[in-house]
C-alpha cells in the first residue's frame, strides 16, 4: 500500500512548523518542560543500539552491519552510512529539532576530528545492549558500559582540550542532551522462558540506572530516555504469530514490565539529584499506535505495518535480514518497517512529529 503523495507535503509542513515553533517555546517561561522541549542544547550525545546507530558497527568485527544498499537509499546523497534504515533515524530527527548537526559515529572519527567536535557524538552500536554479554554471539559490539567508557574518553582526551577550564566544560555538559535508546537486545539475546520476567527486568534496570548515574557523575544533566519497543509487533515476530500478522502479546508484556519500572526509576532518580531532568519517550506506545486502534490490527490507515520494505519477499515463515542481495520495495514510505527489525525514515519522521510537535509521545518525568 503506497502512502498517498498528497500526504507527504502535509508531514513535511508539520515538521517545518515544529522547527519554527522552537523560538516561540523558548520565549515562554523556562519551566522544566520548556527547557527540555525548547532548550538550546550545545550538543547531542547518543547512547544506544541499532535504532540510533549512525555507523559505529561499520568499524567493528561483526555480522551486524548496514553499510550497503538498499540501506541509506533516502539519506542525504542516497548512500548507505551504517544507519539501519532507508534514511534518518530518530536520533537524527532529535538533532534536527534542536538545530544541531547529526551526531557522527564515534568509531569513524579521527583524533583530530574528535578534538574539534563539540556538538555531540553518537556511540550507539547495533546488536548490543545494557548487559555486556548481549549481542556478542554475532561479533563485536559496544555495550552500554563500553559506550559510556568512550564518552568518558571523549571528555578526558578531547573535550578537555576544547574547553580550557573546568567551568566551561561543566557548562557544556550541563547544556548538552544525552539520548539513551538501548535495552531491547537484552531481551532478544538473553531472555528465555525459564527466567522470571520481573527478576530479569530488575537486573536490567539496575545495570541501566548504574550507567545513567555514571553519566550524571560525568556531568550529564539533561536526558532523553527512549523506552523499549513493542518487540512482539515487529515483522520478524509477526511472520511467526498466529494468526499471521498479529502481535505476540507475551513478548510485548515482557518489555512493558521493564518500561514501567524504568519510568518509575527515572522519577525516583530525579527526586534524588538536583538539576537533573528526564524527557521520557514512550516509543513502545508510539509504535503500537502506528498499527491502528488495536495492537493486533494488521496495518494502519496509511502504512503497511506487517511486512518490511527489505526484503520484500516473505520466505519460509520468517523475514530474513536485509542483505546486499535483497530486493527492496520501491516506496519505503509506504512501510513502517524498512527491514524486519528497524523502522523506515517516514516512521521515524512521524515519531518526531508525535514527540515534539504534538507532545504525546514524549513527556517530562
């Protein structure tokens, strides 16, 4: 099902309007909500997985890569960058909203480039998670701990050269936004039915919040927290569910347990620490919403929510990964998913509208 061409200008006008409204928001009283939605951040630092990886896995010894066509077909220049989409990720749209350059992949930067960048860096790594063991079956990747280590290295080796005094560095970090989008791969690789769901969520949350505390001690004050996606509604699950195309509610419940605990933990953490704020992104609810009124509805009114754009061929009860030999659909904008695990640029764009313009996806904790 193709997205009607008449609708595309509407989405673009909405996002342009969103960007123009930033100046209006900033002129209002600087309440916490205004700071997080309309603040002029100096940088965007990204910690995450394949949802927001901007190319770090290109430089790692892993099977999980997207540095080949048809990935990147709608990105600037129409070339693959290592993003797991046909175009921009949600991290890219967050940077655009705040008027910042797209955060470059840390692993692809030379030492000279690291010394000269003060507008943010992306440390995200596809297939990795919060636990160090997550994703290692597929090769090398950067766990949440490793990503925070690299951020600390950025401070010690690069930002301290850029900012001559401790006060200048502290001000920069306090006026930067730290996006966190990680944790779903821990369920994919490490969870099994013999593990108590609450116990697993508690252990995952403990490690997650340990890393948030590390970032806070390093100087981070403003956080953008993306909760975990509805794993049971992704094409690689949908193809195996009965009836075909329906969500696996059991998988979604597991993830929702963690999401509930995460939001409560952030509220508690905010009360403990002064000058620390959280913008909580309900990505789980947003992705369910794209399917329509019911999470078990096969497709939304506008986009195919069941099958990915790449590969476009259903094979043997599941969708295999998108490879250099895969045949992709002709109109990615007509699909929610570009590959069996990741959304299209259009879905990511719609997310940005829901988060920043409509403010129904993202809320201040």
